[in-house]
């Protein structure tokens, strides 16, 4: 692994992390679908991992990197704040502009609305998998194995409940098991694209390091607030979701300190 370039490490790390969506969706192939409360707790765990990774693996290193480039005490904080907002804005723009119509059925009737909602959820998962891959790639591009490994493991772990959530949503709408699993698996394959881009940008231009780290953090923070937490609270399982978030946050913190 040490002989691989940071760009290749970023690509492979984000590919493995993205592939965990397929692993998470495996239970639907055997008809073993966890309860809604368990799924919400798992998605809460995913939010906790992303929240911890955003701060401890991305924002704090971004501040450190900016501090080495600028003598002013205010400049590093300003750069990181602007980059976080840019990352959030970029995902918000993707969320706004990405087409959502994926069915030939009309919009009338509750079934058509339900189908559209399922695909909106799937598209949301796909959209936020890109910044996750970006974060992994930036981590490897910035600090090699020590910077990228905690992120790759953490993102991979939180992709498991997301893959299950997508597959279960499709299964509930009557999709065959293998097709539901296949679509869930495909949602993770956007991550290596983000990983390749993130690692490549950082390797080509070190001055962009604090910008890239904070941008990736902002993108993930938007997803946490806009997609994951509202989904986990929609069915009245707030306590379980918060428990999952707490476990995910401290586990990612431990991994970052231990492996980083």
C-alpha cells in the first residue's frame, strides 16, 4: 500500500468505502429486513460518523493546514469558514438542479407520489455519497494512509445502513430483491469518482489543501442536516436515532485518533 500514489489510494479507499452500500443491502436478499426503529438507529449511527469525520478528520486538519500557510490568526478561520459554506452550497445546488423524474407514471394518485418519494430518497443518497468519496480522497491526498484510512473506514461503516435503507425502500415498493440490492449497490459507486477528484486536486495543488478539506466537511454537514437526521426522526424513533448518532460520533473519533 505504501508504494501506491495518494491519488490511487484515494480512488481505492473511496471505492472500498462505497462498496459497503452493497454489503449493507445484503439482508434484503434473504428477506431479513430490520425493524424501522433499528434502521433509524443505524442511519443515526451514519450521521454520527459523518459529523465526527467532518470536524476531527477534515475541519481541524484544514485549520492546521491553513495556519501553516498564513501568519494572520484570522485568515485560517476565514478560509475554513468560507470553504465549509461553499461545500454546503455545492451540495444544495446539486440537490436543487438534479432531475428527480425517474418514472413514466403520472403524478396523480398516492402510488405515484410514493414512488417519486422513494426515488428522491435514492437520489439524495447518491448525491451525498459524492462528498463522502471526496472526503476520503482529500484525506488520502493530504496525508496518505494516515489521513485517509480513518475516513475510509468510517465512511465505509456508515455506508452499510444507507445501503440497507435504499434496498428496503425499493423492496417496500414491490421491487424484486436482486434489483433492490443492485440499485442500492450502484448508489455507492459515485464515491470513487469523488475520491479520485479529491485526491487529484490536493496532490496537484497543496495550497488548496485547507480549502479541499473544509469543502468536503461542509458537503457532509449539509447532508447530515438536510437528509439523514430528518429521515431518522420521521417515524418517531428520535431516541434510537440519537443513540446511534452518539455511538457513531465517538467511534469515528476513536478511529481518527487511533489510526490517524
